[in-house]
């Protein structure tokens, strides 16, 4: 590893650490502002003054706010995110149990999005101004405008209720039964992928259009190179930086923004966990889930920055 790359990595890791600390501050403050007493909600009908005070002391909520925050940061750095108010399970184990479901859905949704966006975006750019370009742009605009929950319910009505091709809800781990996992992940993945694919189609089209009019592309065509070679070797390679950017953003958004889709399809992932925890005022789980999502988002951004240097030598030199 050369010194330039090492300095770049250290700088990016430092930025990531600062942003992560800021996220922890914001999450802690916002959770404290949520109305309602989480200890009282957790106890429910089992409430007594003695049990209430005992649970407050056990969870550290009887301490001053500053000490609560410092304790939260210190424990988080060691992987201890506290325990759930609802069932007393460690938050770290709860998150790790839910993470595979969200990761499998996000990766499946991204696969659907890429299968939609790459061919449509490239074809639309190469056929700029034609009827095909107008149709693709209209379809992508429709996909961007449709809410996730409406698309999910529509797919359930058509492909589950009407035709019975796919189950309407539920989750089976890939390792238990790959075939059943595929049947159950299809509808939520298509729901997520259609929206993300529509957004990426527009960005890929714009990125390709920025490149196809460049002088070196005209030079490549004048040399008699085939259109497929020009598109693959010159156009796409030089359009990859903005494509990688939007791809990274969409992947990070999927990992942290699947709440509606997971609720519609009863998918036991992080989004559904956050939804249930907010309703139950389970502060520890909310803080842990948001922190995990923030870490994944920052790691994806770091990976995107590294990919820039791989696909574009000018970034590597700078």
C-alpha cells in the first residue's frame, strides 16, 4: 500500500469516526425527546413502584443525561448496546438476528434494480430523442412517483391473491430452504427494486449522455470500432463514477429504509424491528438499530470512495 493511499484511508476513517460520533449524539438526543416513559411502557400491567425503580436503575435511566450518554458511547464502542426493555434480550443479539433478513432483501432488491436500470438507462441514452427514450423516461418517472407501500400491496393483490404464485408475507432463511427463500423474497425485492431501479435508470441515462458526446468517443467511432466495444470499453468505464455514486446511495438507503416494505410483507428485518420498537418505546433497541444502520451507511460510502480510485485513475493520482 503506497503512502498516498494510506493517507487517504486514514483521512476517510477519521471522517467516518467523527460522523459516527455525531450520529450517536443526534440519536441519543432524539430518543430522549420521544414522549412517554419507556420503563412504564415496558412494565405494563406488572407495574409497581418497586419494579419501576428497579428497572430504571438497571437500565441507567436514573443517572444524569450526560452520564447516560457517556455510558452509552463507552458501551457501544465495546459492542454492548444494552438490553431490550420489552424482553430483556441483549440488543446486539437482537440486531444480529434481524440483520440477515434485511441484508438479503436489500441485496435482492439491488439486483432487481440493476437488472432494470443498466439496460434501460444505457439504451435510453443511446437512443436519445426517440420514442423508445420517451417511453423509458415515462416508465422511470412512474416508478419514482409510486409509493413503496402501494406497489407492495398491488403486487400482493395480483401475484399472491389473484394468481397465487408467491406467498404474501413471511421469511425463510436462505440456508434453511433456498427455493422457499426465493419465493418469499421475490415480491418485496421487486417492490424495492422497481423504485430504486427507476431512480438509477435516470442517473445512468444522464451519466452516459455526459460521455457519449465527448471527443474521444467520436475518435473511437471514427477508428471503426464496433458500437458494443465503444459502449463497453469507453462510454461505460468513463460513466462509472456517477453510476457507482447512485448505486452506493441506493444500497445504503435500502439497508436503512426498508421499514414500510418490511411492515407490508411482515419481513422480520431491521426496519420492522425499528417500527415495533418505536411503538413500544424501546429506547435501547431504537438506538442500537439506528446506530447499526448509520455504520452500514458510512461503510458503504467508504467503499464507494475506494471504488472511485479503482475505476478512475485521475482520482487515484489526485
